[in-house]
C-alpha cells in the first residue's frame, strides 16, 4: 500500500513538473510563456489525476475495505432492522439532557429501588456516626473501622462482607452530592 502511494505521488509530481515547466526557445534564451501541451501529455496528466483520486479514495476507505467481518454482520438481527429505534435510543444520548427534565443518575435509581424493597441500609449506623457528622469525622471513623475490621487483621469469617458494607457507606457519605441524595431518600424512608 505504501509503495503504491509513493508511485502515485511520483507520477503526479512528474506530470506537474512537465505541465508547469516553461519552454525555452533556443534562439532567444528567454522564457516563452505560451504553454504547449500535446495530446499525449494531456492523456498522461488526466490518467495521473484519476489514479491520484482513486488512491486518495482507497486511502480514506482503507478501514472499511480491510475491516474483518464478524458474526454480527452475517446474522439477521432485529437491531439491524429498526434503525430509527437505534438512532433515538443509542448510548450517545445518555449524556444529553433536555431543558426542564430531571437528571436521574445511577445512584438515584439504586436508592429508589432500595427504598421500594425496604433494603436501604443505614450508612450512618454502619459507620457508627451521626447524621450531622462532618466529612472529616466520617473519614476518621471510616479509617478507624477499616483498621479494626479489615479481613487481613481479623479472623472473623464475615469480615469481608462487613468491610464491603463499610466501603459502600464511606463511598456514599464521603461524596457531598451522593450524601445529599442519600439523606433525601433515607428521610423519605
């Protein structure tokens, strides 16, 4: 592919050099500005131009031409048939938010589902802090519990599950935005 590109550009360069170079009259040693191009030179230039266009097209389309076919390409799937559904329900539109709509995040969904199932844990109780605790107090309490209950330091069989609960509680309560959402859902529960 690289050799063919060099050959194409070489032909174009030679054609342009012949086309641009002026003709010197031998008797006067001055430049004759009249350009004389024979029919054969016109054909060569036109062919070089066509080859250059084809080369550029192939270069730009190389990913499509060289792409390996997958099993998805050969199957008749419903998602291929309904392109309008894919157009309006693609992953690209997840970050798009219309004016006047409320943005629901993954955490909001988790909190709502936990409230519906009555399984929203009391993260304050897990971290053994009060609801009006500051970020520094929450951080210190988390570190204290992590040192005390870490699975590598204790021989308790449930230490791993307790540690995951502590980590989740700290993840929610240490983030101001998540803590605010959690408090809102926790109070409504």
